[in-house]
């Protein structure tokens, strides 16, 4: 019976791994979109990079809206925002899987 306790703990959120910002980003904020959808889709059995790409696809409109609100230098800001969204999505997918994180 003692062996079951450590196994039960594996399915609970690990607050040392799971990150929830003090101020949860607004629904229209692209980083909040990436955070929420990464945690939602992390349960997929697909490889993490593939899940992260799906997250970015789902949040693409929010990322573009956030990027075009900045001054543009021939698409530089949009490319930078999409690259950052991909990195952030991959991080949050792996984080959610490792920590069994709850959806923010």
C-alpha cells in the first residue's frame, strides 16, 4: 500500500513546476492564449513540438494582433512575435506535462 502513495502524487499538479503568473493575462493577450492552450493541449500524445505548433496556430490571430500594434519594420515584429510564441508554447507544453499543471 505504501507504494501507491508516491504513484498517486504523480498525477497531481507540481506547484514548483507549474507557473501561473500573479496577474493572469487577459483573454485577448497572445501570451495568455499560448499559456492556456499549451496547458489544454499538453495532454495530447503527439510530440511536444507538434503540439506547440498547434497552439501557435490556434493563437495566431492573437499573436498577429499583438504584433501589429507595434511599429513594423518590414515584418520584423511579426516574425519575432511568432518565433517567441513558438518558444513559449513549447516551454508551456513541456511544463504542463512535467508538472501535471491545471489549465489557467
